[in-house]
C-alpha cells in the first residue's frame, strides 16, 4: 500500500485526474515511494519490528531512520547473541526528536566487528507525523511536477540517434527530503 492515494493528488492539483493520468498514477506513485524508501533506508509506512546489523567499533553508531528502538545487541559473525546491551549504556539520538538516526554508547565504543551490533527497532518514519508530512508533501510535489510540466521531457537527436530525458523538476521536488536525512543521502 502506498503512502499517497489518488484523492491526495487530485486535492493538490485541484481537479480530477484524466484517464491517462489515472492509469499512470499507481505506477509512478509506487516508483517514487520506493525510490525515497531506498534513499533513506526506512519505510514510509508503518513497519513491523526488525533487526538490522551495523559495524561496531564506534561510539556514535549511525543507523537507518527508525522509531521505538527496543534492543541493541552484540552478536557473533553467525549473528548468534553475545550480549544484550543494557538500555542504561546507550542513548538514541537525536534526543528530542521521535525519529532516531544514531545510537550513542555512553561509556565508550561498541565492540569492534563487522555487522556485530544488532539494532531492533521500527525502521519506519510513520511514527513521526512531522517528518511524514514533509515527505508526503515532497512526494505530492514530485507527482504534480510530472503531471503539470509539459517541458519535463528533453529530446535530443544527433545524426539519427535520439534520446529523451526527464529534466530535474521531479528530482528537485524530492530535495526537501534530503534536508531531513542528510547523513543517509
């Protein structure tokens, strides 16, 4: 299921979609959402709890955007549990925001190793209404730029070889997301 629906886009445009726009909407909408999810490393919709693994040896462990970190574990190379890190030994950052992108070890570095720190959390931005609203607005702006801009395709023909390329309006519409997740983009 996608974050946006056809009604959201029609409200932004102030008109109903044409038949051609309606048939292309779901494909473009899912493609934009998938692109953003890959870009930030987290789901835009509600997710189930999952464990992701990161390299240790650091005090400030950068993680994919998430909410509700429930466990931090040190694991062996076969991902078997070595120890569960007590929540008194780490803090999730940024401290005053719902969406977390880092875990800071209060007393030094996490144990050194490749993929040896397991973080169990909800890897989704759905729990942060403010961030979700900005991302939803950027996705709507990207869809509107695809629909409203008749100059969005550049045609180039050189000696019988032709290429059609999209201009940067859609990419520019999604740039507001970059400011939310500078460390992952």
